[in-house]
């Protein structure tokens, strides 16, 4: 998706910003500070331009209590005036995915059963080994498919992925963001920017994000980050899937 | 004469270093000590480039660093160590680089099973994890020899992931489970006690009772020879796991020091263990919940 905006950067009036953003997914693992923090984080993510979000909660609490999040992010797009005024359009209609621990190892066991039924049901044992595409297809068939994240942001006390589906974690950059209570827009933007500078060892051309060259500092206010100025900046291809993890989540403790 | 003095000085320095390590490890052992540490040895080529070394020299420096790290782990009381020696993805590198790496691996496997090596000194049993059929015959045979030669050791375990990826490991486990269930079903069918396990031909719906559970898969994982890792250390500051122990690392501390693998030292291990001790209660709680 292509968006063209006037620059909002101080001292750079009139520079056009070209941002191509893949409909990436952003995975969030909750911490014990309630859904309000999750909503705030999702809002920042939406402001950055991510289109779909994956929420990971090992205990499945968010999965069972997803209504407040769904309600908040199901409203229509902002008017065209917002785009003309030079701000990135804030998308509120995020595609949300809710993942829990049972979508990890249990899902692989179910996929194994699916493959067994599919390939052994005709009464003969097939000699060829299963392939990764077959496994991916099986996971999709049982409802635990999904894209591999490129970036996993962990909001919690420690850098640990807590059982995020192994099949989807193969080449994911895993970044520890600290506790959710200390989350900041600046650190979110910094993590994404740092990710864009990483050399990935596999080919993905689903998205193109123009990023500033070295030395550029992002603003830490709530203005959208300078994702891409056409002249004098590096343009790289990214498969822009973001996931964040929370260490733990307790809706009951925090009301919400 | 000068050489003798130099040798003696070197020995004294080594004894002093060993004594100092014992003191440090005694203090560390007051807290929980990880049972299993895994290493992704990233940065050998960059180290060689940084130091203007010849091709392959980075990997040789990396091997020395590995031997030191393993020695420190076993001295500390870490029973299991796993290293990511060669990924299936690495076969995509330039053929001459793959060949050179395989040659080094072959050479070092032979060194490991020598009588005077660290492996025998610390009673280490070696396992090679991965799709070994992808390796050349000399390397595969050397790996098998090493596993047989150290099968009598029982103090510690070293798992060397060779031609390994987690996705291949998971697929292998799924394949083995399906084969096992098929064999069980066929055996029951032949005895006339199908138990509802009917293999129908053509397009009819079978009455096959799929019964593969997580425990069955874990039994067939390559890494089933060791418990899940407590810490995974990846050097070079890279934050991804690159298809390493993804299944086993659910409640594992991920530590990514920003140094190249040949530069890793005792202090990085100490720091990782302190970080593990600091988060021990949290990780233990998460392990219980899962």
C-alpha cells in the first residue's frame, strides 16, 4: 500500500514521504497492567502504519477477553483532511490475531494428526518425508497458520518468548522492550528502526520501507516517525511483520 | 632456559586462573546454576575480517573460544551444553566455504575424541543432533565414531547440532510419530484387534484414530537427549534464534551479548548466569504453568 504525505519534520517543509507498508502483524504478549496499556500500544502501532496485529498471551487471557480491543479498533478510517494536513493517516481498523500457548506445541501435535490422516488414510504408508510446505498447510488447516513475524517485541520482565509458536519463530528478531508499564513510543520506534538496519538472511520482498540513514534521530512525541524520505535515504525491502509479547497479563487484577 | 621459565610462568598463570575461577564459581553456586546452556556461535567470519585473518582462521579462533566456554560450563556445574555448529541453511553458502567448514569440523571431531582432550578430562558424552544424512560420509562417520567413543562418559553432555534446524527437527519428529502410529496400527490390524483403526482404500473416510500428542513428538526430537535449555547465548548482538531449539526454548532466557564469538570469555558466561539467577523465579513459574 502506498501513501504519500507532506513532511511533518521540522526544517524539512515540502519533502514528500513515501511509505510502502506491508500489512504486517504485530504480536503482543500482555503484562499485569491491564488492557488499557495494550490499547495504548496498539494505537501507537496503528499510528506507525502496521495494519494487522497479533496478540500473544501464553495463558490465553486476551483471547477470552478480546471484545474491548476489537471494539476499539473496528472504527472507520479518518477523513482525507488528516492526510492533506501532513500527518500519516491513523488506521483504526486493525486486523487482530489472538495467539496463546496452545497454538504452539499443541497445534503441532494436531497438525501431525492431520498429516497422519491425510497421508496414511489410504491404507498405505507413504515413503517420502513431510516437507515444510506440507507442515505449514497442516497448521493452516487446523487454524494455527499465519505468517512468520520478522520482529517480536517482548514486553515483560525478561527476554524469553514463553512458548510462542516455534514454527513461526524461525528467523524472527526478538527484542526485549522491558515491562509494559515502562513502555514508550520512542522505544517502540527505536526497536522498529533498529530492525530495519538488520541484515536478514532470507529473501522477502513483501514490503518496502524507506528508512533514514545513520544519525537521524526520531522524535519521541506522538507524531508519526519519519518513515521514509525519498531523497538521500536508504530504501530496503522488508517483510514487515511485527509481534510483541507480554510477560503476563491479568485482566481481573486491573479491572479494564 | 628462557623457554623453561616461560613454560613455568604459563603453568603458574593457568593454576592461578583456575583457582580464581573456582572461587568465582563457588560464589555463583550459592544461587541456582543453569543445568543446560546452549550457544549460537555467531561472528567467526566477521572476527576474521576484523582482524585481517585468512579464511577459516575465524572459525579456528572460534573453536578455541568454544573449548574455553565448555570448560567453564563444566567447572561451574552446568551438565548439558549444546552448540549450533552448522545449520542446514549454511549449506547454501559458497561451496568452498562449506567444504572448508566441513574440513574443520572433521578435524575437530577427531581432536575431541583423543585421549587427552577436554572431553575425556570432564567425562563428556557427545551427541550429534541433526539430519546427519546430509553430511558427507567422512564427517558422518567421524561423528558416529565420536558418539561411540564417548558413550561411556556420564558426567556431562555436549550436543553438537550439525545439519540442524528446528523446523527439520519438528518435521522429523512428526514423521517418526506418524510412522510409529502406523506401525502400531498395522500390528493391531494383523492381530485382528484393530481397535477402530481401519485403513480404508480409495476416497472413503477412514476410521483412523489420530492419537499423536506433544509427548510423542518430544520423544522424537533430536534434542531429547538433554532437558530444555535454561539459557541460549547468541553472540554478535544478533537477536534471532535462526531456527535453533525453537521447540525447546519456550521458557529459556535469551542472552545476546554484542561481541563476536571468538571474543567471548568468562565474564560473559558469569553475566549470563547472573541474569538467569535474577529471573529464575519468573522462568520457573512459567515452566510450571506450561
